[in-house]
C-alpha cells in the first residue's frame, strides 16, 4: 500500500508537467481498455491511496488476532484497487468493471464480520446491485451509440451524446447509479448497514466509494447535459437526502450512525455542487470531506475522552449592546475578508451561493470563539485568525482550480442551473436546523412532535417491518388459555 | 448499585400503586379495555418489575465506568445456583466450556493435587460423610477419586451453549412459528430507549423529555406508517399509565396469570444492556424518575409493540418445551447410568459395590461437573500464591519495625494490581517502605477541576461524595491569566463544535477542516508518539505538575479535614514511624480513542484519575492545623515529615511527583532522589510489562509506552486482567515476592487492630470492590456475548452511555475481548481469593460485621484464607475452617510450626474447625 501511495504521488507530480498520461492495454474498439492519469485523476489517486495506506496501517493493529483480519486485508486491497481504477478509467469498459468490482468488494468487506442481527443483508446488497446495473446500462448505451469514448478527454463525452429516448434512458440510469453509490435517497439504506463492519472499513469507504458518484458525474456529466430533467432529478434527490439525513441525525444515538448520516448529507451537497456547475468546489469538497470523515471514523472511540477532557465553563455574559456588536462583528469580519480575498485573488470565480456558505461557516466559527473571549485580545485574535485563514483557504481553492483546469475545462453544466441548484442546497441545508430552532423557541409542541416523527421515519432503515400477518393462526378470544 | 431501595411513590399516572395512607383497593382503578378491573383481578406487575430490577446489573456510563459484578443481583445465591439462573434468564455461562477443562487436565494445568483439593473442599461442605480424596475408590483394580472424576469429564456429553429460555410472548411466537418478531421489537424499542437516555447526537428528543418514554412512543407509533394499520389501531387503544398498559397488553395477548411474572422479567432481561442503563439513568442520570417506573415504561413499550404486531391471543399457547440439554436445566443421565458409564470407561467391572463407591464420588459432583473442575482450575494458582507468601516471622512486621531507623520515604499506593509491580521495583531501589490503601485515600469527595463549572464524584461507586474540593491558581495574580486560557480553550472548542453542528456550516466546515484532519489522522496512525508530542499531549497535566494550580480546601472545615486524615492514617496503619517523606501515589491511565478508558483508571475513584485524591489528601496532611488536631487525637507527625502527591500513569508507567516542592523542606535532595527512583521504578515496570503486551517487544519500554497515544491499539495495557487475589496484610507478607501483577495489596497490621474494626472496614469496602472487578473480568470471559463487549473493532459509542456492536443491538455490558484475550485467553476466570493475615476468630467477627462479603464467602463467590498464630493457612469452608491443603496420610498429624512455639500455651483451636481426618 505504501508503494501505491508513493506511486500516486509521483503520478500526480508528473501530471503537473504533462496534463495527461495514458496507458492503453487493449485498443480493440469498442472493448477498449485504457487507464489514464490526468489532473483530476492525480488528485483522486493520491486521496484514495493515502487513505488506503492510513487505514491499512490502522487495521494491522486494530484487527490484531481478529478472525476478520485476513478477509479485511484481501477485500480492502480489492476495494482500493477498484477505487483507483474508477479514478483513472479512460474507457467505458474499465469504468464499468471497476465500478462493479468496487460494489462487490464493499459487500464482501462488510460480510467479513458476521454479527447476529444485522451484517448487511438485503439492505446492503440491493441498492449497490441496482446502481451497478444502472451504470452498466448507461455505459452500454454510450458505447453502442458512440463507441469507446475517452472519458478523460474534456468535452468528448458531451460531443458523443445524441438525442432520443435511448440517451434519455441512459441519462436516468446514470442518475440512478450516481445516487445509489452516493447513498442518496431512495438508495440510502446501504451506508448505515456498513456500520456492521469494523471501524477501518467505514473509514475506507470514504476514500473512494462514497465519492465515486461525484467522480462519475465529473467524468460522464456530458451524458446528462442535454437533459436538464435528469440534472433536476439528481439535484432533487440530493437536496431531499440532505433534509432527511440531517433530520435523522437528530434522533440517532450512536456515534457511527451520526457520522454515516452526515456523510449522506455531505455527499448530497457534493452532488448539488457538481450539478450547479462548480466542479472545482466539488473536488475540493470531495477531498476535504473524505479526509475529515476517515479521520472521524478512526477516532470515533474518542467520544468519551473528549467529554472527559472538555473544558466546561460558562461563557462570560457581556452586556446586550456588546453582544449585538460581537454578533455583528462575527458576520462582518468574515464578509469583508472573504469579499476582499475573492476580489483580489486572480482566477477564482466562485458562485455566489458557495460564497454564502463560506460566509456562514466562518461567521459561526468566529461567533463561537467570541462567545468565550469577548475581551479585546480575544476579538483581535479572532479577527486576525479570520484574516489569515479565510484568504488562505480561498488561495488553496484557487490553486486547486488552476491545477485542475485542464481536466475540468469541459466539465458538463447546464445553463441556468447553477443558481437554483445551490439555492436549493442552501434551503435544504438550513431547513431542518431552522425548523428545530423554531420548534424549540416558539411554543408549538405539535410541530416538534411532527418533526420528531419525521426524523424517526427518516432514521429507520427502509427494510420492511416484519409482521407475521400471513401465518394462519385463528384469533383466539381473550382469556382462553390452552396449555 | 441499583437503586433497589427506591420507594414506590404514588404518582398521578400510577393508579395501581395505592398511596401508603390509602387503604388498598379504595382507589378506583383505571378501566382497562372498557371493563372495570378490580385490583384483586389485575395481575401484579410490580413485583416482577422489582424482581427484574434486582436482576439487572448496575450499569454506570462509560465516563464513570468501574467494574461491576454483572450478577450482583444474584450474589445472595450460591455461585452454582446463580449460574443456573443466569443461564436461564440471560443465556450467560459462568464456567468455561468443557473442552477447556479437558485441555487443562491434559496439559497438566490442573494437577491431581488440585483435583483432590477441590474435591475435599466440596466434600467437606456437604453434609454426611464423604470419600476421602486420597483413599482409593476401588481397591482392585486401584481406582482413585481423581480417576473417577477424569473419566466422568471424558465421557461428559457436549452440552449446547447456554441459551436464554423463551420467556416473552414474542419469543414464544418465534419458537413456535419461526418468525423474527422479537428481533423486530428489539430493533424498534432500542431506538426509543436511546432517545430516553438523552444521548449525544439525539438532539430532537423533546417529546420523550416532555411526556416520558411510553407516552411518546404511543403517540408516535399510532401514526407510524411502517407499522401495518391493524397494529397502529391496537397501539392507539393503549393509553394511560404504563402499568395499566402492561396489563392491557397481557390480557390482549392472552398471557395466563401464572406466566405474568416470567413475561415481565423476560421483557426486561431481553435487552439487559439497555434495560440496565435505563435503570441507572433513572436513578442517577438524566432520565430521572423512580427506576421501577422507567422499567415499567420499557416493558409497556415492548409489550405494547408485541401486542400490536401479533394477533390477539397469540401468547396463549403453552411455552415450547425447553430443550432437554438447555443450560441451567442441566439434566444429565440418572446417577446409576452415570456411574455405570464411568465404570465402563475405566475398564472396571460394574459390580454393585463398585457402582456404589463411584456413585458416592459422583454425588458430590452434581449435574454441573464444571463447578468442581473450575474449583480445581483455581486451586493451582491459589496454592502457588499462598505458598509464595512469606512465612510468619520472616521479616519483622511494621509494628515491630518502629524501632528501626526511619525509611527514606513511605509510598502509599492504591490496592490496584498494577501498583504491586511498582512497589516491588521501588523497594529494590532504596530504603522505601510501601503501603497499600484504597486509591481514593479515604476522601469521599466531589472534585471540581479548574476548567469546569461542576464537580464530579471521585470515590468508589458505593460511596456518596460528602465534600467538594476544587482547584485554584496557586498565585492569585495568575488566576485571571489561567481563567483566560481556559476560556480560550473553551472558545476554540465552541468555534469548532458550533461550525460542525450548525445549520449551513457543517458542509464547508467538513471540507475546510478536512485538509487539516486528514494529515492529522495520518500522523496519528503512522507516528503516534510524535503526533501526540506535537499536539502538546506528551506532557500531561503541566499546570498541575508544576504547581501553578493547587487544591482549594476552603470548603472543608478543619475538623472534617482532621477526621478524614485520621481515618485514612489509621486504616493505613501509619500512625507512627513516619518517614521524612510520605508519598501518596494515585494512579490513572492515558489512552486514545478508547471508550473503555475509565475502566483502566482508578476504580476506587469511580473511574477517574486518583492523582486528584492524592493531591487533596497530601494538602490536608500538610495543613498545620490538621497536624495539630491529629496530634491531639494521638497521631504525632514529626515536623520534618512532608506529604507529597504522585501520579502513576499505568499505561506509560510514568511516575512523577505532582505539585511544587513543599515549603520548608530541609532536605530537598530527598525529594529529588525520590522522584528519580520513582521514575526508574516506572521504567522497570514498563520493561517488565512489555513482554506481555501483544505486538510489543519484550523489554522495550518505549514500544509499551507508545500504546498510550496509538488510537489503533485495542490493548493499550492489560489493566486488571489476571487478577487473582486480594491480600490483606502487612508488607512483610509479600515483600520481595513477584506476584506478577495479579494481587491487590492492602496494608493491614494484625497486631494493631485488636477489636477488628479496621478489618471489618476493609472487608466491607475494598473487598467488595475487588470482588466486583474480579467478577466483571470473570463473566467477560465466560459469557462474552452477554456480559462481555465483543471486539473493539465493531464498537459504536452511544454518547457516553455505552457502546453498541455495529449499527444496532443491545448496549454492551462488561469488558471488550481485547481486554481479556490476545490470540488466546489471557485472563483466566478464577474467582477472587481473599488472603487475610489475621487470627481466625477476628476474621469471623469481621465477617459478621461485613454482611455482604460474608454472603459472598459463604456462597462461594470468593474464597477466603486466613493465617492463625502459628502461621498455618486455613480456608473458610461451609461453617468453619479447613486447612488449605488436604494432608496426605504419610505426613505427621501435626504440622511443624514455622516459628518457635511459645513455650507454655498450646495453639488455640479455631472455632468450628473441620479437620480432615488423617
């Protein structure tokens, strides 16, 4: 695994020089087997192999003497390999094979642990199988219509797509494949089922599996371009997932369950970002979130020590005017800094709603700091931190954009969908939290009860309830006793 | 302990419980199902609930995790009987599988002597005569008792693993029809109990908070689309008090009155983890209400859901017959057949007298042969331990040592088994005297850290804190700066949590923070020690260690301080002969991403770091007013004696003095030398332990220490695994002996405690705590699915309440597999041996004063040995005492005393002594 990581670093570096490296194994169209490393693939392989390396090292200790250890080793290597292939696939056949192999590896990884009640089962296999079949269908249409298209050449997929119902079918199938692998509604049940596997497996899944849907959109988005309806369906599913997952998080007691549902929501946000035509932001989110979640899973046992070590003191109570002033500062400072950095840093053109998200995040963080340190030094430290961190992040995004530009130049978008998509994201993101706050502060017990029921329904996996109505037992009268 | 003593107080929602001043039956009962139900006809659900509450183990949350005996509710029964009940109700085994005992015999782990000793002990307790272990059973051909027992073990049929008997309507239905109704009920109800417990992540629990578990569930289930319409209608018919709902559900299901007790107990014990946590939280935590009421709600929800899912009257059929070989109902072959089979296996002709003799031997075995074999398994290590103890008179005891020159320092450690190694290595390095005392140093206190606004109890689970101690800045000018720094830390935490859990912020927060979190996770996995040092966690407790923060005793009046100090010193036996420095060494543990970290810390402090108690007691004893008060009470502490606190981190084995050097210390070099020796002793302990840890290299203290910072390491240290005995006696009993970190050591001076009050205190308190620890490890090994927590790799923490294995299931009780096993089992489930260095009559009197411990001894949950005036060890058996080893006939009838016998007096006859006739 370390070798793979080193190789991926080398590949990513090499690709800085030449925008694309390709390896063709068999050029018998339409059964073309080609893998290639372009800028986007360079980033992805570093991510996948890096997380794979960390997780394998972790598992070597965490699964010591565990009977599932050999199975984990085998299938985690298979999964990492499949994810690497998905990232570097340059022909539809390779993409299809790698995708299905990844699905198989996920199912086998979870099956290495047999827990009595749970352990995957249908909840795990069905959505993955459906997604695999859908992708094979979509790629089959593509190959049948346009031969073995080069997936990494910018714009080539979009050029190959025609009109008519087969292409529409392919577009919808692609949406199904993306939604299923990204654990979006209605295929969201498989991700909570993976919690039955060891922690290392959950961490590994975030390297390449959950992101694979977004990678698919970035590569094959051209198939969706002529069909705004498909984009809308994708965006709608993603937004709906955001709402239900965040609601479900609020009634999920276990830590891994919360992380898994948060992943579903984050992936929904990711898909909305790609639907909105902001591919650089999408890639940044993909990488950042993958690292975040992998680290969160590996350290999930630290919940107890975090509580134990936490500093718990009441925040100081400044006067009303001071509190308002601080709140205003918490919003104004990041706004100014963000505006300035976006305006002055060259080559970065973010969509406005993404900027709004960034502003919200920075404002909340700064407000949290100022709550405890409303004194002069605290304010200075907070504003200084904002003034340093926000432009740094914007610069990072700009650099990433510049690096990825040759690969993403032809990334598919639908005109006019940018704004609505991200506005939808904003609403979907805010809705559960805002509703919770309303329910808590405005005395509307029915609203809170209704939300509670909604959240419970969202949290329950969609396996049907087992009700033995088919067993023919005569209904006995109450009180009759038969021994 | 569970709040079994909680009163049932009448609440407005509880019409079945009459107020105490109301005549029973005068309160109008709530109509059930439209029919007015007279109290006399309503099945009693409260006494089964009470019984179930007592059956449940105490289940503190992970943040206060201290080992508890999972069968604490059954320790009034004999161990074997409790094993039967546990198998029936929980499906939990109390012994190892048969194959383990066969392997132990084959490999020599169990020797013939062990078997004879176990048999003698068992036979002595039985009424009537018993075959003597050394006499042959059959003379021609010669067949010994051991041969009979081994043959019986060889031919024993493989019993299936103990499984819970079907006790609830859902289980009956599943057994009869092969459905999975119970799993469905479990799955749905678990989520509700999780909400009731008010756990992290579950922020939307308003309805449960407002209305209670049962009412909220009724309301939600009546509108739950995932239930069929008929089920929803049935749920809608339930309302009112949980007890009334239970009755209604029982009636609708057609459960006959005779089964009501089993059904209610069965519903509670179906998910013992969740139920036990609910009972605990109801008594001590956030879901505050009488525990019986909480359990009633739980049973009401479970039975209500069962009633909704099953057709009416579905529970009326009789329970399926339990399998003949189900555990608990260990019905073996009839005795004659068994004796016959043994005779045949031995190759002896099954003549009537042979069968009778063999049957006499087997009758002492009973149907559960593993009980005797387990005793034989325990016999070997116990004998080895007792033999390793130094005989009477080898070294002068403490009281006699007063005339000696003062030791360089006295170090008081916790009774924890890990302190045994530290004490051993320390004594080798210099003229140090070590003592063992419960790690909370006699302080029932609630501790408030400087960076916290509330106090946490820092004493054993069975003790209520009575004083509150807090920290403050040593230099008042620093207080503001310290406060600001704490606010800074809290501000950073508030910023990150606020961003991670806000409305729109989590998305970009995860993305932005991920660029930092990713490399951090990589560093923590690939180079844990370096990452920890970089994060500033390498040197923990900087402020406390350097003395910038000190203990604030102002809340305790001087008289209370003096009382606490006196109590501690007297129990320690440290009332005279003080060394220039007395170190109070508390212990804690450092681990990363370990939900069970509190189990590795000091159990005597309720799962916290004992260093805080040590600092407090040191501050108390340094107080001049306290010293004056102590002098008035007869304890004269010399002016040049200083009390300092130290902390022993048992994962890294770093031992260091805590706090600034006390003022006015004439010889500073004493403390410096002491600090150096403590650190060296810690290094020696780490090197000694390194060989035992899986994946570490023997002798490499560095690799052993790395585990504290490694978040992937499931076994950072072995903790209390392997604990075997609790030795109550002077250090002269154990000094220099390598006990392999298997013994708890408590200082006790047999010459200073004539009325036995100190011994009673030790037997009532620390002995009980150590038995709980021993039982927790025992059942984690023998019943890993019920009372053990499974593999850590699957652990899914539920707030700080507990862990699940996987996405759902029962909250796990007990210890994870990696705490008791590596590739093979590391902790042998041997019941605790209490070794008391005190005359037998005094031990009897002390046991009378410590009733619970007495019950444990009589019922064979622990074994007790004591030493008489001549230095012979006697074991408590039945109503009296037995010599610890059955003497073979070739030895003389009177054992040779090891000390010069007193010239005129004969050795006193122990009361009720049972002499095995020679």
